[in-house]
């Protein structure tokens, strides 16, 4: 049996709760959790630094703390800028692989320096 930590593609058909162990699959490139709006992702998902595609309801993307660590992600449908730690506009700075980006709550960006820090 192959080591699940080496998975590259994973499709889960769950009722809203994604298991915590998923955050240890560091080589995962595609995660498909479906389009259920109520999907709850585990803490530590930002550790999936090889993840390129997250197939999920677009609101799920805005729930990932420190998403800026996921520098390989290519699509970020709804990054919601917040004042709280892990959701600042500067999270986007090193996400150089982005092909598609959706950003909301830009009124949370208060200074020119903070906006410039996003590197967009």
C-alpha cells in the first residue's frame, strides 16, 4: 500500500468536515472537497505548500488562515481581507503562481504600505 502522505490528488466526499490529518499531506497538489458551502477545513491547511488546486465552494478559500504559505496555489476564488492575523492583504505577497484571484473586503486595507505589501 502506498503512503498516503505521498498523494498528489485527493477527492473527498464528506458531509462538511475534512479530517485534520489532511494537513500533513505536504505533497498534495489537488484537493477536491466538492462544492458544499458548509465544508469545514482543518487547521493547518496552510501547510499544504505543494497544493495547486483547491476545488471547493469559493467561500471555503476565505476560511484558510495564513493562506500565504500556500505559494503553489493557482486559483484563489475568494480571499477575504480581514484585520485579524492570517488574513491580511500581505498574505498574497509570495503567491506567485496565481492565475485567478478574487479579493473581497478591500476596505480592511487601511494604508498604502499595507496594500503595497501584497506585491500585486
